[in-house]
């Protein structure tokens, strides 16, 4: 089995993103390693997806590359709102602080309700499975 198949889903493209960002900034692996405070071998291993950096190293890589940690870890568009909600979130960003607080409260309520419903459905399924046993 290849090494990439052993990595968790969130690490599958980390090495490629790291290498691309490093090359965009015209940095060598040695220069990036020095900026981060690690050995060049670790940069090579990160870029080859042979090992995963710690959260602290991701933070240092992001600072050294002048990007957010999200840019290193997530694929483009993987983290933001889906296209069907993007316009609404852009509109909310123009709200006054008071309007944003109301929108935040409404969203938090909807998320809480969704989570409660999800757990309720899960509990009901568990109860049905237990009764069938």
C-alpha cells in the first residue's frame, strides 16, 4: 500500500500545496526550513506527504509563506460557504454590527436546532436497532 493511502483525508494534498506556495515565493526548501526552524529533511518529508507537521509547524509555515493556515491545509473553496449561500454571507458582511449580532444569533440557533435534530435522529435509530436485537 502506498504511503499516501495511509494518510488521513485532510493530508492528501498538503505536500503539493506546500511545495507550490514555496515555489511561488521562490524559496528553496533549505530557506523555508531555516525560516520555520526545522531541518530541510522535514520540509522534504512534508512536501512528499511522508509525514504531517504539527499545528505549531503549520503556524510557522503559514507565517513564513505569508498565507493563512487554511490556505495550507484546505483546498481552494473547501472551507468557505457553498455557492448557494455565498451571496447571502457577502450581504451579511455589509451589515451594521447590530445587524451582524442578530444574524449571528439566528445562525447559531439554526445550527443548534440542526445539531439537536441530528442527535435525536441518531438516538432514534439506536433505539430501533436495540429493539430489533
